[in-house]
C-alpha cells in the first residue's frame, strides 16, 4: 500500500463536501439570519419604547418645573388626525402600566415609575444586545466553517496552514516512520 493511496482514501468525497456546504449555507440563511433579523427587530422595538418613556418623562418634568396647572394640546386620534384637547388639571396623569392596564397617578409618582421602567427596559435591551452579538458570532463561525470546507474541496488543508511548517513536517516524519515500521 502506497502513502498516496492512503491519502486518497482519507480525502472526503466531493459529493459529501457539497452536501455539507449546502447544508451550512441553508442553515445560515434559514436559521441564523432569521434569528438575527428577529433579534434586531426586538431591539428596535425596545429602543422605541425606551424613547417614548424618556419623552414622556421629559414632558412630565416640564409640567412640574414650570408648575403648569392646565394644558391645551393636540392629540393624535389615529391616521395622522389631530384634535384639540384641553386638560384642566395636570396634577395627575394616566399611564399604561402594561397588560392593557392604565393607572392614574400624580406627576411625581409617574416620573418615578417611568425612571424605573426605563431601567427595566435598558436591562432588557442589554440582554437583547448580548443575544444579537451571540447570533452574529454564530454566523461568523458558520461562515468560517464554510470557508474551510471550500478550501478542503479545492484540495487545501486549512487546519495545517496556520501551523508552523517545522511542526507539520515533524508529524509527517513520525507518520512516515510508523508506516515504514508497520508497512
């Protein structure tokens, strides 16, 4: 048995490589990229809610600081239709506290509630950011594996290319010695 015959038998068939390459490409497109889009969309929605909370808190701060007791404003009733609204008493406000519940509270209490809600949203955004980073790392790793498979398909040995040539040669010499001794 010749050393070259052993190497040819050890090579991975091209059909198997093509199948694995197609499998990884499909996984990247159908699973990882979909997860990335979902993660980014969730992050954007959370960031929008955070901005709404901050804007409302700034408006409440203005009402408290300027000691506004009544307010005339325009309210969006949908489809970019606005109506005039008069608020005779601005000392209390209704806030959506979640699950469809609205709670009436004084402005100072609403400001404190919004500060806590902002912290909660920020911690959720941080978790989403870490999840997005993990999905991006998974995509990067899968692309790296695809690249390695393409190199193997073209006859390369990517796992040996980054190694020191002397180290690779020393293993080759040991393998040749073993083949000579047992051949």
